[in-house]
C-alpha cells in the first residue's frame, strides 16, 4: 500500500494505491470500502475509488483542511487543542463501531491528519486494509505531541500525560477515552467544551478575540515571506503582478491583483479583487469586492496559498 500527496492546480488530495490488486468482492475489506463510499461518516474524509493500471486507487480530497504536522510547525499545541483532538478521535472511533468498521484501518499520523478551521473539526482518512494497531498509533501520536507541546500550560501537561498513561494501560479500551482532567481550581475539562482559534461559537453568536494581528504567516510554499501588518500602512495589495502589488506571490494560481488587506483601527479586513481562483477565510470563499474581517487564528487563502493570522 502506497500513500502520497498529489496537487493539480488548486486541488489537493491524498492518493492511496493498493499493493495486492483489486479488493475481492464480499471480503471484509470490500465491505468497509462500500460503507465509506456510501456514507458521510463524521470525522472521516470520504474517498473516491478508481482503478488505475489494474489496481484499486483511493483519492481523498484535502482542499478544505490543514495538515496537523504543518500546523504544529507554526505554533505549539496546548491542552485546549489536544483536548479537542482527543475528544474528536473518541467520537470518530465510536462512529466506526456503529458502521462495523475496523479501527486499525484509521490513519493516526500527524502528516495525514487534518483540521478544518471553519468547522473546528478533526478530519481523518480511513484506508480499508491499512491494519496498523490503533492503540500503538495513539501512543505514537501522543509521543509526537509531547515533543512539541506548550509545557507552560501546566494543567494541559497533566492532561496529556494522564491520557498517555491511560492508553498505555493493558486494560485500555479504544472505545473509552475516559480520562478527564478535573477537580482542582482552574483546571479545564479538556475534550468536553474547549474551543480553539480566533472565533468561538456561543449559540448563534460569534465572539472574537480582540488580540491584534501582527502578521500573516505563510503555510504553503508559494509565498516566501510573512505579510507584516504595520499600523503605518492603510492597505496591502496582494497578487502576482510585480508593479501592481505590495506583496507578491509569484505563482500561476494567483491573479495579477488578487486581494487587498485593509488595516483599520478596529481590525484587519480582506477583500477579494475579483480573482480567478478566489480568496478564502477558514475555507469559506469571499464574495468579490466585499470586505470581511479576520482575527487571530484565522486561515486565509489566496487561491491555494495559505496564511495563518497571528
């Protein structure tokens, strides 16, 4: 079995090729694939199955998601974010049981795990026949997180190591992530109500953290430097053109004048300048010539070039 990332224009996906030819009809693996193709399972990216050169190939569209290991290159995870990840992992595993799917076929590797900022949701790929022990995958994932965790978050550290100890126990069941950090004043019940990012949902209202944005950090390879936000600037034109723009992204998917960033006393705003491939905030495409505010934690896309607001 071979996994690889493939990019075509503004489309990105994971391609998985089977090593042993087509899946046999009526086999358990064929049943799992059928369930994936015919159902939207919460937390999983639905694959598209095609035959290439006599082999079954699965394609997982990742356009709307951000890869966890790349995200962690830009900032350290804390207890709140880890709580979200572990809580949603627990729900995904329970959903697998409802659909009679094998948990060992879930891929728990940071380079193949995704996060949707608009939905505040973890997204995973499930490969029928993958067959990697889920308990060992969970242990390896937490060991990876331990190396990059923000250890200033003391209650988060206790949660992380408590969860790790739970998973290492011989009696641990993947159907029960029963460890919750609670009891002492100021502790957080991680995995239950934690939120992450610049926008926090509260019923039908949206509260915005009033932290000032200082820069937009590039998360993809087309942009070579940060977009620095200065209080002395009123606007920053973004695009491919050398003379027309203040910040240049020299890739073919970017329009000559693609978007404008407005710097105002009440915050930062982005406007799409009728670009061909669009401008997005947290995977939502902006209406051309309409200004939308961004806050710390937002992901901004100019076509397929992605930036993180910090």
